[in-house]
């Protein structure tokens, strides 16, 4: 990471000076303030759920650094090298899809078999009327599985807990989220997901699969883990922020495809929900990755359907299929469909509000240490186990209908009619939903042509229970996804509404469950297009398209009127400086020049700078880039001699490289091109190197000079000081900038050529309101109107 510090030691003086990039806002430290160290981990405690607000998170360098080395490399590339680079991109996309598909299959196999054998063992106790022993076995097994997942997250990879989607979204927005894509995180995410889902907790593997896909993509792009990274030259071209962004986008879409077997839905999810920057070439590569994933999943479905996967049954890689249902609806059905959408928007926004409160409480518990994190996870596991095992005893046994298309009753494997504690010829409808795996519960509640299978009381118990579990489970120290809990809650009230409307409409109750799940997801996550395609690919029924579109549009509209999406809430709780697509209206009342005036003066360097000055600047500031200014130059066009030229912007990491390689001059002069290329390579400068060793700088070297011109980005993005903050924020986000220079409207003699520098932290609404309190009143007036 570029934030890792390098140490400079002045040989004669003795003390070590930290000059590496220690993060922080570019302009919020004056030159002589002491440098404060910060933890490179995303947070000291949040387990990748919700911890203390993260401060001074850095941005990524998505902008091309057009210095002399880059220009020379670009001009000297042959056609073969360009084709090789393109071929490598497609190869990485192929590998991302291949590995994501294989790992998703492994997780599915493990979860279905572990949870299946656990349930079969408990069924034997129930059949022998040993109910308390069955409860003890069921609870004990779930505690062990939860403890396994929680210990992995708490002790080895805290950032593997939670879904990981908010952090992926922040990364693709340009936020450096440290330790999110390492090999340890990947391993813990895989096995932690298996343990947590097998334990019967109210969470899914869909969110973690997105994170897993991104981890695979990141590791492939950088050539493996940090300590054992491949140094192949062709692979080094991808070890920069810009190319890693594209490959991680492929990983995100592959993860969604692996979770739902939805290739087009995965591409649209990346486009609509997580990616900030998009182009047509990236669209093709993400689609290619998802196509590879779906081929892998289809191959394993064929193998598992032949009975070679243990308890992994039919449909394990696809939640539900209603392709055999004849969907008939009329104009009058718009009313109940609209009601489903309105309920989804209201309940989704209510869920977001309550989950926000729960996560704040969990943060206070998690801050107390590892033991409290483990105890919280185990407490939720015990509560979940007791509810899943005990509540089915409250339901009345129902006689099996002679026309049932499945075996009734059954206690082995997946099935729609669980016998549980009922006599022969009867089934327990609540056990069908609770005493099974989460995927099987979704298939059962989405089952079509079963209007009399579930009682209203059982569905009410199921809905209330999963509302509670959905709130208390997310936030514990295990990998967890939000998709499945929301699907289960939404399908319950959708089926209840179908029962209430059966005299008014002919739409199947299973389809009402599908619509209810879609509406709650849109009401909570605020996705529309990608969600619509995911559900269509899952249900395998295009006739659902019109009513699904209506439900999603209504739900999102209703939800947006109350609060932000759940992922935006989590991003805010984590303190990640995510830049939204739409700036606040009151930002148009403030100019970037006024914003720069509220900050300390910008620190500049000369084109040919003294080594001692560079050491001083790196030691006493946390700025990540510095304008390079040449004074008393002879400008073209016959302007006045002695003008000041803004040559460009140089990164802190490049200054550290200069000191590391001791590229010093004994006299103050400009260097030749060949001198630069002897010491530096453009690919090397574009890398985000992990560590930098100590460098000794003697007193004599302190008096030497460095020519910064060849390493300076001569084409940084600049804006006039009169531009509004709203407009600057849109430009900053869309281009994927890390720094934006503010230049004066009028340039006179003695006036610096640069007024200030805007960074991500400067453009956050909260930080602006702290610097300009009067804008808070303007914001409140706009809300009232």
C-alpha cells in the first residue's frame, strides 16, 4: 500500500524521520505540525461491520499520471505489447469467473451437507420423542459452527465479517479500504461463510460471495498475496489502482452471478449498485466473467443431480424455479401489486432505520473487546437455534393432501412437507419453513400451486421471527449477507398478502411471495434494474417482468422518501468517505475558492528542489501530493519574464521513491531523459508498493538537489476558484480523481499559480458543514421547502 511509511535516517543526527504516506486529508496539516501515525487497518475494531468512524481514509489514484516516464512508455509500446496487455486483461477476467464459480460451488456443497447431516441427526431424536436431547444437539452444533466462524473473523481477519459489499462499493468509488482484499480475508470469508450459514443463522452467502469474487480479482491482479507476489513483468502492468478497479468490478459481478446463477443480473448489479465508473469495454469483460461462472455452476448442477454430491439436492445452486407456473393477471391486479410495492417500501425503510439503531448498539458492545464479540455472536446463535427448533411445536399438524406433487410427509433432505413431530400422513408447515436450510426455506415459501399448504398463523410467526432475526443477526462477528434475510421477510408478507387477496385475484401465492421478496429488497437496498433481472433469471419466467417492474419502481420510490439505502447507511456508520452521485443542493451556494480559503495554505515544491526541503515536507505533513512550481521562467507568447509556472503535481509516494533510490544531483539543474529512465520505470511508479525499507540520508546528501520535473504529472485536473462545490464534486467523482487543483481566476505577479487542492475529504458534506456552519441553516431551509 502506498500508505506504508518509509523511514529516513539522518546518519549524523540519529533520529528517524517518517516520510511515508501516513494518510490524512491532503491539506489539513500545516507544514510544522507533527506527523501522527494511523492504523492501516480499516478500523481497529469493527470486524467489517460497524465500528468507530474511520478517519483519514485515503483515496485511490484512478487518474493516469502523465509524467515524462509515462509518455515515453506509451510512445515506445509496440502493437504486440498492446495486444499482450489486452489478452492478459481477458485472461484475468476468465480466471476470476472460473475461481469464483468453483469456490461458490464448494461453499454450496459444504453448507448443504453440513446443515443437512445436522438436521438428519436431530430428526432421529424427534422421531424417538427425545425432544430435549434434540434441542441440545441442535443448539450445540449451531454454537460450534458459529464459534468457528466468529473466531476466524475476530482473531484472523476482522474485515471478513459482514457482507463486504459496502467496502467494495467504496473501493470502486475511489476509497482505499485497507486489508479488504487480502488472502487471509479471502480464506476467512470462505470458511466463515460456511460455518455461519450452516449454523442456521439468519444470513446468506450472497453478500460474502461478492466480496470473495473481489478478493480473487484483487489477488490475481497483483500476482498473489503481498509476501509471495509474482513479479512477472506483464503482470506488473495490472498492479495499479486503475486496472485493479476494472478487475475487481469483474469480481463483484461474478460474485452476484455465483450467488443467484444470474449472469446478466450480476453485470447489472455491478453497474447499478457498486461501480462508480463504467465503460463499454468493462461491460464486455464483466459479462465474460459471469458467463464463465454460470458455465461452472451448470456443470456442477448436472453432476449433483446424478446424486454425487451427498445431501446436496436438486436446485441447490438455484433457489427457486417457477417456470412451470402459468402467470395470468389482469388490469385489476395492478391494485394488489401496487399494495405489495408500497408495503415493501415502507417496511424496507423501517428495516433500514431499525437496523441502524441495532448496529450502533452492537458497536458499543464490539468496542469492549474480542470476548464480547464472541459472546454476542454465540448469544444470537442460541436464540436463533431455540426459536427454529421450538416454534414449530406451536403449529398444528396438517393432513397431507392427496394431490401433493412431492412426497408428504418427509424428514430427509429437502422437501415441502416436513413431518417433524406430526403423525404419519401429516406435516408441520412451520417446520417446513424453519427446520431446514435457508435456501430450502426460500424454495418452500416460493413454491407454487400450494394455496393450502401454509396456515396464516404459521406465516405470521415466520414473518415476525425473521424480522427479529434479521435485525439482531446482521452485525455480529461472522460473514453475513443481507440478501437472504430480506428475501425471507419479504416472501412471508408477500404470501400473507396473497392469502388475503385470493378472493380478489388469481395470481398464485408463490408468485406473491416472489413479489414480496422483490419489493422488500427494493425498499431496503433501492435496486431496480439489476434486481428485476436477477429475479427473472432466478424464476426462469419472463411473464413476471411487467408486475415485477411495477413492484420494484413503487417500492424504491416509497423507500427513497424515508431514508437512504441500507448500504449507504452502513457506509456512513463506517465513516468511509463515499461520494454520492448527487451533490447536496446547498453545495451550489459555495465555491471551491471559498473552500480553499478555509484550509491551511497549500505546500508547494520547486521543480528542482533541495533534498532537505523534501525531507522536511515529508516529515512534517501528511499530504499525499504537492504542486510543483517553477519561478522566474520565460513563458511563451511574449509574456512578462519572471512569471511563475505551475508545472504539475507530484505524489508523495514518488518523492519517497526518489529518496529511496538516492536520485540526487550535486548541482541545481534539469536532468536529461536518459538519466531518469536509468533509475525509474513507469510501471514501477504506478505500483502501490507494500513496504519501503529504511534509507539513510547524510548531511551532505541533504544539501543536494532533486529534479522533480520528470516525475511530475504535468496534466492534473484543475478548476477555477469560482466553480461551485457541487460541480467540482461531480467532476471529482466521475473522473475518479484523488486531487483537484484550484487555480486563481486572475493571475498577477506575486500571486501563486495554485490556490489550493481539493481532496475527497474536502468534498464530504459533513466536513463542509463543519467548516461553514451557516450552510447548515441553508440546508435546513431547503429541507423544509
